[in-house]
C-alpha cells in the first residue's frame, strides 16, 4: 500500500474541507458508562514533534473540534519549554514521552553530551511534572465524557527486541526487563474504569511486520527486522484476555520517511484480526511552509460505538482550514470486510 504525507506547496489548493464533528458537551455520561450507542468522537494523534509545536497547533486543534488529543512523544531533546506549551493545551489529552525526551539522561552517550548540569537539573522529571496525570506512560487516564480509557506503554522507549537503558528504567520505574514492563502496562489497563481502552506508545508493538516499510520495520542497515516493542505486544494480548476492547493503538518513533529509499513511505497502519487499528502517526516534519500558509499535520481518528470508523492524515492551517486529507482507513459497510486503504485528496 502506498502512503504519502509530504508534498510541495505547488500541489496545494485552498479549500474549507469537511470539519470533524465535535462531541456534544450538553450531556456527559456518568463514570463507568461506556461510549453510548451512536456516539462519535474525533481524536487527534500528534506524531513526533521534534520541537515543532507552537500556538498555531492549539488554534488548529480547537477549530478542528477534536474531542481528545493523543501525543506520542519525542517533543524534543528534553525540550522542557515545548512540553510546557503542550501541557497547557486546554483540551482533553494524554501523552507519552519518547526516547528523545530523555536524550541526555537515559544513555551513557547522551549523558556525555548533556549541555546542562545534571546535578542541578533533572529535565526528564521536569517534563513528567509538567504533564502530570496527562502522562500515561505505565499509567492510564479515564475520560468519562468519552466513555473510554487511555493506557500508555513503556515511556522513553527506543524500540527493538533488546532491553536497553537498564539503570534508567530500574531507577525511575523499578522495572528490570520486558516481563516486568509488560506487567506494568497490564496493571494500568486493569485499573481502568472502562472496557474500551485506547493505547498509546512512543514506539508501536512488535508483530506488525518485519519489512523496512512496515509500521515498525527497521529501515537502517542491516535493513529489515521488526523494531516494535515486545512488551507492548504482550501487554495488548493480556489486556484483551482480561476482557478489554482495544480499537486503537497509536504510536510514532518510526518516521514515515524511510532512510533506505525515497521512492516510497512507511506503511502507516495495520489492522489485525481482532479489529484493532494500529496507527503510526510519525509524519515528520509535522509543520511545513506552503506558498501562503503554515501547515500542521495531525492524524484524525473517528471513533464510533467503540470502533475506529476512519483514520486520516490531514494538513491544516493554523485557522483550521484543511488543505489535504489522506484516508488511511475507512470502515466499510457490514456486508464487506474492513480493509486498510490510502486515499489522497485535496479539499
């Protein structure tokens, strides 16, 4: 499946486009109530930020009318100011920090390059403090107004089948291996108020393919291999066994633009046999300058009756005008099987 996310400004045409419908704020379901029949919500997934976040993102999200924002990390190399701005976003949100968010802390190499005095500052903890309960790494956050819970995988992950950064995870979280990490994720999910669980990770789970263009495929030499998180894959299986429904797993880390080729982009989605949609939202860079406007990208997911109905990548202006929309997945009618797709359109 071909997928695209970057384009020249010459290919853009102005247009208003269809705006997502906002969830009604007139009646909020009581705690433990699941998403009501026929209820729809729009979720914005923000891929790897890498210092590209500004006031225009807040304006665009508000004008898109999204009901929930999921942020999958890599805000910058321990960029406290970026995280402070994201933490102030006045919308329902959940976030998980990525490997770049502990760039100067988690590894010996990073500590040797640290530009600040780590004895006087702990910028990893500063980011965690700023995000507060919105940071769901090894945790969860219930959203009563939406009838669902967001559960986070292992924070600060680099991905891959090898357990990395032993001292960092031991000292910060008391976690020593993949099995302990899996159990932390499962415990968070089992404490959720709702049977509908959305999961976010910085890297996606293993099991989505081992080709370099797969959602978590390794695109550097030696090329090929599954670079997903095995603890997240195991946690998803156990959470399902406990009776939770997981319509969406959102993540980033593995950029859509591939290192080994410029003739194609990474496959951004995967649909499994349980009906879970896995969405890689790492369209980088996520802010570009077009001819007459600055455009920001978001992955928009429509959730209805506890199922994903559509997932698309949109490029929007800071005023909320949709310039381009790529539909990666559209739930078909009940008479046909669901198939991932990519449909590009300028609206």
